[in-house]
């Protein structure tokens, strides 16, 4: 007696296609989540680097700096800073932190922002404290830091995707006051 050879049936093929489609959906979802986490980490890294620049400014010139665009030393005033977007071009429009020293001389330091990271730093009236925030355009989280606490705070919301600082739905940077944590209860520590 001859054995009957059997091939793959249409049902077997449909089961394999269904399994492959479910696995590919899971992989694509995880890759998208990983990409958002990576963009958020870039914004945090920029915020930490700029916090180090703020410490240098305070140590050298006794005041913190606000974000500005333009050649160093920039517009030497305190208060609300400009919203900056990376990357910066040192030749055309460098991104800087600007302040004054104790003699009233304008001082500034250039800061580098990663691609698609928006940033803003504001100081108190006399540059005694600062608040700053950063966000990657493709991230879902905005990160903030207050000179008084030094902690990085965050606010995550899916509506933040594709929005820079100052964009629709992005909370405004709070006014810095010395001796207080200036971010609202909607912000949580990292």
C-alpha cells in the first residue's frame, strides 16, 4: 500500500499567517514605545547638562542664566527666557544662557541642544534662582527642574506628542521664586 503524501492545507497556512501578524503587531508596538522612551531620555540628558552649566554660571558670576538666542553674551536681563529648539547653529543663532555678573557685565555661555529638543530657562528677578524645562518633539513627557530642589520632575501625557515647549497643551514654565518648589502638583519626581 502506498502512503498518501499530504501538503499544507489552507487552514494550516491561515494559522501561520495569524500567528505572524499577532507577533509583528506586538513587535511594532514595543518598538514605538522604545522610540518614545529614547526621545524622552534625550530631553532629560539635555536638562541635566544645562543644569551643570547653570551651576557654573552661579559659581562664576553669582547669578543663574535664562535661555536666549543670539551671540554671547546676549541680552543680559533676568526673567522669562526664550524657547529654544535644537540643534543650534553657532554661526547663525547660538543657543545660550545669559546673565550678568556682580559688576553688571553681560555674561553668557553657549549650550547645545539635541535634535528636536525644545528648552526654556527662566530666572527670578535678580537671577537668584531658576526653573527650566525640556521636551523632545517626539516624546510624550515634559521634564522640569527647579534650582531650589535640584530634582528632575516630569509630566507625561499623550497629547504632548509632536508638540514643542510653548505648543498647544504644553504647560507654561512657572515663575521662579527663591526658596520654593515652583512646579505644581501635576508634576511628579522621576
